[in-house]
């Protein structure tokens, strides 16, 4: 990476090598020391919704993980609004077989995934560090493999806060994402798709966010869904590229999706 940066270009890194600002987190989550910690301070986390202005000047862009993106976009606005020292998040994330990862064994192949509902990382998933870094909240993340090729659904249980009313959550999300081209608020009282659904996002660069309130049990339930091959990976990189090089942010990303295929 230092050699690539020395050429004077801009690097959009879809690996996990530069996502974390704290070099001490790499041995914890990636089981190795970071070989170039001096690069971490200049790497910009590739979520335009959070870091658009920094991306305009970035030399090194760290494109986020797919589960991290869905979780952060669902959680970050509410976490900011809560401003509670006792707030914490418990996340249940589900992903399809095309989600990338460190291991390439048979457990990740779609034929083996047929009929599967598998907890492959009940604790310690590496995207935990990204969520904590970008939201500022202690986060417990559990990840499950399900029988789907594409898609991520992240269900966030936010506790330790005064549970917002539904109208307040509408205001929070509209304030955060009302002008965002690739984040939509999905929360309906009836119909087929009442909350975010990864299937209808297949082939798109959208992340849909939704919510439910549960004051009886002291929690807000926040939902984020996306296509892990779109907004969760290559689509996010293209969006960051457009921001960095002053193209229209939606260029090349206007496809409305594969649904109902």
C-alpha cells in the first residue's frame, strides 16, 4: 500500500486493512500487528453519509464491511441523538452466501448453505470494531449465515437509553438521511415490506433503514438492510470514487434492482 500511494493516486481499499483508526485493535480482531500503522490516521472510512467532506480530499479510502455498513447506518443517527453514557447495542446480523470473509472453506459455499440458519460468529466478529468506532457505542455483535445468495439484514437492539417515540425516530432518520441518495427509510404499518428487506435491494446501492419501539422492555429496535455486493462492497467503492473525484455521486449506481427475481 505505501508503494501504491507513492504513485500519487487514490486508493480505494475493499479489504479490512485500513478500516480501524486504532492500531491496537488489529491484533484483537485480525490476530496480527498492523505493518503500517502510520497509514491509519489518514485513511478515511468510506461511508459518505458520515464522512463525505473528508472523502473529497482522501488519498486512502477504507471501504466498510457489509454488516458494518448496514449496522452503522441504522444505529449512528439514533446513537448521536441519544447522548447517553449508558447506551449500548446488541446486534443480530444475517448474511447471504456471497458475503466475503477471511475463510474460503466449504461452509461458505452456497450448496452447503442450502437450508442453513447458522451462527458462524456468535461473538468476536471483526465488524464489531467498525461499528464501535463509527457509532461510539459498546456493541455486541452476533452473525448468522442464512439461505440467501445476496443480502444483509442487521437488527440492532439499542438499550440503556430513554426509548424514543416513533415520531422522534422518524425525525432523527429524516434529519440524517433526508438528502442522502442511497439511504431510504422503510417503516410501514401494513403491506408486504413493512421494514427493510434485503431481497428487494438485490443489485442496488441502497441501504434501507427501519425501526420499532419497545418501551416495555427498554429498547429501540433499529434495522438496516442492503445488498452485500452493492452498498456493502463494490457499490460503496464506486460511490466513494464519485465523491472523491467530483462526479455526480449516483453515477453508475442508478440501477433499481433485480427484484422480483
